[in-house]
C-alpha cells in the first residue's frame, strides 16, 4: 500500500462503512467516497484495501495536481509506470495492468473533477477487471458510479478517537467518567470530524481537557448558519477548528504555516527551511524550531521514511486563505530556492549523478509548485517568475528524461512557452532546446525536430544550444539515412567542442560512430568512440558510458569477436540499468543477444530478451520497443524460424512506418530467412528484395549483405532468372572487404552449396570445410540462411579419398585464404562475355543510376562503394555493351527499362 494512505495510529470505528465499501467495491467498478475535507475518507480507504481482494496498482494523491497540470503524469507516477512515447497514457496503463483483478485509488479529486472523471472512463474502458476507488468532496458524475457518504464519526467513536490521540500527546491524561464526558462534548462540538478531533487532541500536550472545551466553545458556531460562501457546516466547523488551532501558535509559526502551505505536496527539510525563510528582526526562532512546533501541533506531518514534511490539504487551504500576503512572499522564496537547486543540479545531471537525481525526486513537489505557479495566470506579472521557471526547465531537462518522465517535461515546457507568448515574450534558446528535447523523447518527433531545426539555423543561439539541437536532428535522421546524418552530427561535435560542452561533444561523437558502423567503416566508428573518451571520462556519465560500451559491442559483433561483444554489451547494459535509461539499455543488450544466437546459446539469448522486455516495460523509451522486437526476431529465427515469417513481417512494416528504416532492413533479412526455412522461396525473395532496398536507402551495409545472401538462396531455389552464384560471390567479396567475418562465413557456406549444385563437388567440399573451421574458431553455429544449401547426397558422389583430402585442405584455410580460393574456384561464368546479360547486378545498378544522370560520387554513395570502384564498373560496362559515352550508355539503359 502506498505511504500516505495507511497510518501507524489506531483506526477507530467505521465498521459499517468498511463493510459497505468492501461490498460496493466487490460489486461495482467505480466507488466514490464522498464527504467534507478532514472527514477521514483517505484513512477509511487505506483500512479497507486489504479486504477488497485484489492487488493495489497505485494510490494517486491528486491533491498536489495543480489546475492545468497533466493529471496522467501523477497517476502513472503513483503506479510506478514511466511514460512511453509510443503509447497514450491510458494505453500505457492498460498494457501494464492488463486483464487482471486490480484496484486503483484516486485520492482528493474534487479540484480536478472533470479531468479525473475522463481519466476514470478511459481507465475502466481499457482495463476490464480494474476497480477504481475515489475520494472526493464531490461526485465525479461518471455513469455507473457508486457513492458512499463518509460523514463525521458517531459520538461514541469520535470520543474514543479523541481520547486515543489525546493520550498519545499526553500519556498522563486522567481516566474516568469525567474525562469521558468532556471528550464526548468536544466530539459533539467538532461534529465527529476526524481531522478536527486530532488537531484538538494535540492540544492535550499542554492544556487540560476543560481548557480545550472552553477554547472551542468560544470560537466555534455550528448551527447559526447552515452555509457560508458555498461551504456546508462541516467545512465551517473544520475551518473554525483550524482557526482556533493556528491562534494557539506564535506569530512566527503561523507565518511559517502559511509559507509551507504553498508547497503542493511533500518537501525536504531544505525546501521547508527555504520557503519559511529566515526569522524577522527580533524573532530568533529558526525554521527548524518552527517546523518542530508545527509538527507538535499536528498541523504539519513529518514522514520519517522519506525525511519529508507534509501539510495536509485541508490545513493548506485554510493557511493560504488566512495569510495570502505570506503565500505570495513564500512563492518568491521557493522559486529562488528551486532555481538555485536546478542550476546547481545541472552540471551533475550532465554526469547522470544518481545522488542528484534522488535529491530532485525528493523535492519534485517543490519544483512542480514553482513551475505550476509560473504557468498560471498570476505568473504573467513582470516579476521574473516566468524567466526563472524557463531556466529551471532548461536546467532540469535531463532529470525528466533520465527518470522517464519526458511527458511531464514536455507539458511544462509547452505551458511555459505559451505563457511567455501571452506576455509577448519570445522563449529563450535554452528553453526551446529543452522543449525540443522533451518533445523528441516523449514521442512528438515532428514537433521536437521542427523546434530543433529552427534552433540549429539560428545564428544568435549559443554554440552549445545549436550543437544540442543538431544532435537531435542527426540522431533522428541516423535511423533512416546515416549518410545524411553524419555531416550533421559531425558539425555538432565541432560546435560542442568549441563551446566546451562535453556532454554534447560525447553525444555527437557517439551518434557519428553509429553512422560509421552502419555504413561498414569500423575504423572510423571506433575512432569516434575513442575521440569521445577524454570528455566521457571527465563526465563519468552512466548513460553515455553505456552507449560507448554499446558501440564497441556492436563493432565486435560485426567483426565476429564474440567474447568482446558479450563483455562490452553486458557492461553497457549494467550501466544503463543502474541509471534507468531504456534506449542505451536496448542498444547495449542487442549485440549481446545477436552474438548469443550466433553462438548457439539460444536459451541465454531468450532469457536476456525477457529481461530487456521487463526493463522496457518499466522504462519505455523512444525506439526501444522496435529494438526489443528485433531482438525477439533474432531469437526466434535462430531457434524456430519456420512459423516466424508473418510476425517478423509485421515488425518490418511497423518499423518502416515509424521511420526506423535500419530496423526494417535488418528484420526484413530475418523474415527472408524464416520464409526460406518454411519452404517459401517466393516470399523469401520478396522479403529479401524489400530489405535490400531499405538497407540501401539507409546506408546499412551489414543488413544489405545479409538480405543479399538470403536473396541468392531464394533465387537458387526458385531456379528462375539471375545468377545467384555470381551474386553470392559479390556478397562474399563485400563482406570480406568490410571485415564482417560472420557474414563471410555464411557467404562461404552459400557459395559452397551453389558450387556443389554446379557440379564442382571437390571445390564445394573445400569451401564448406573452410567455413566450418572458421565457425569453430569464432565459436559460432551454422546460420539459418545456410540451412539446406549443402546437398549431402551430392557430396557423397565424390569418392571418399578425394572427399577427405578436400575437407582437410579446406579446413586448413584461414578466412582470407578461403575467400581467395573461392574466387579462384569460381569456375566458368554462366554469363556471356558481352551484351546486357553479361552485366552483374551491381553493374546493372550502375547503369540505372548513370542513366538518371548521377555522377560517380553520387553512384558510389547510393551503392555503398568507392568512386574508384564505380570507375572500374563503368570501364567494364562500356566494354561489355560496346558504348563510348555516358549519353550512349543512358540510351541503352533507357531502352532496356
């Protein structure tokens, strides 16, 4: 049960209400406890929950939810559910809770009635077995709502409650009939309201019961007027009791209570001291002494587990109304304190300092109070409130992102921007960057990237702000077009270095490293990661250290260094989990899962995928779900690919629609493998062709070659058109040149199978033996794409001695020698020496691009090859087609299309 609902003090009375609440909650899906402030609704719910027969998913204390503030953020946070940029909050809640019996409590809904009602409707619609229990001073008005009135306690129970609390304050309180009679009269005078009884009982520490009774008789009128300013008698009685209680305080303590009342929730001792302020001249009572006095008078609660202070909502309301001038001054003091807290925290947040994150969590209510006031109408006065709040939002951007609350950060940034616009002021560059950052990570890519694009082009913006805006642009673009993203993030790295912004420099260099990795330039990728290390070591940033490990893990995986991939990836995963950051967690674990699959350690890969899924369920992040599904696809294709084709096809489509072209390309290659194993080469060919196109457009060399290999196998099995052996040789040569050793091994297996089918059995045995030996050295198992490519019966046609000799010779070859042998053993070409049919697939691509008017550099960029290679292809094409100019070549290409 969430703290704040259960209490260490004895629960008195309410037996009938407990029974009725249990009955209603068992029969109805929405039950609202109605009653005045201080009537004990929250305490009653806390006592009843164990009897409701279902787990409690959360207790959302909505008293601190300011008008205009995002109610869903409070509800999700109370349930321990982080934002998911891919899902609306009701969907996010429904996905976490699922179709299981559960209870959600929404406490103190009266001031957010309409928004709470809408949220309840959506919750009940999305979670068919959820029950919602609400406390409020007014009903929600939702169809199907059952209500339970919580009135004052009966006189007997009220007297018992009063005496129980009075004896806690004064253990020497005398017993006997006289004491009982006075307690009954006090209980009657207070109309049985539990909060009023507890406040009155606290006076027993220093007053006899008769004095308490006399004091209340002087101050409270219960029946002379039934309503004042819309308040019923019970609220008036509580207000009178509170007035009497606060009148017993010293002036300094009364002023302090009015100051503390501005904080919309719990606060630390430091925040409490700041909002109370120093003593006035001649009043020596410090903030700590005043706090102790307020706790002694039961006007402020001390929560020892959190070392926090809380002013109950009814007390807050009374204190604010009683001292409006002090509330305004307190808001100013709190705003200055929060501004100092945020500016001090900013450098540490750029290190992802866990202690600072915890401190900010502890004073989240103080931060929200300041920002809510700035966004409200009275924040439009020219007192600097908005400007202070804008700095706070910019300083705390990483707090929201690292804690998975970008939706909250986006909400307050957008509201501040609107408030500034209403005053005719333009938001500063730092606020606009924070707005863009929160928008991107909350899933509003369009809005966030539009803001980032404006900042990147703004000449007056500081270099660090422009660099961070360019990183957002480049990072988003990298998933779809690494070639285009590289110069953007490269420029961002230079700007950041010039500005001394270590965080932005490291972030930009790491994104740049990934663009190199995806395009097959391992040396450049590692060089970028190494260049970031000096700044990274100074930052000590968990998330960025996780990304560094993820880059090195991916580089090792592509090059076939399984132990290094596992070591780096698992280190990155641990760092990301410690700070609770989802995207780097997925980025670090994905190479580990792929490597385990290749190593034949499928159960371990599946277990890690389940751990990643559980982590991402608690910590959703932009793009992390797609990477999780890609990991699942790898595990499935390596374990049981035959039934997986349709599910992976759905991932391909979703990733493509979401702009995750890299994910779509890699998943498309896996789909092609699954279709091949399922005996459907036609659909495998279609999947491979689509994946190759996506990989080519995204500049993903690894995915392009993997899909190309699946295409070769599909063409061979269909036996119609093309030259799969020649195409497989091209994949082999490209993978070898890029250093993709796992793909080289796969390509050798495929080439061996195609050579065997061509009748060159001895060469096939040598190639297959070389591939098997390489796999054993690397610690891998045969890949799904190679299943069934070697016809064992055909191998048996070679006499045993020749077969054994060829096997020994092949097994002795290292990979470089095996690739060279494959090139030499290619045998007679099936293509003619000249004419259109003599062109290789790459040569045909060159003709098509040249016919469209592309120059050599553009052709090289499109095909992921060098310009020298383009010139070589053109010389061969001119000779084969007997043309002498690009114009003539374009005409021949157009005639063929």
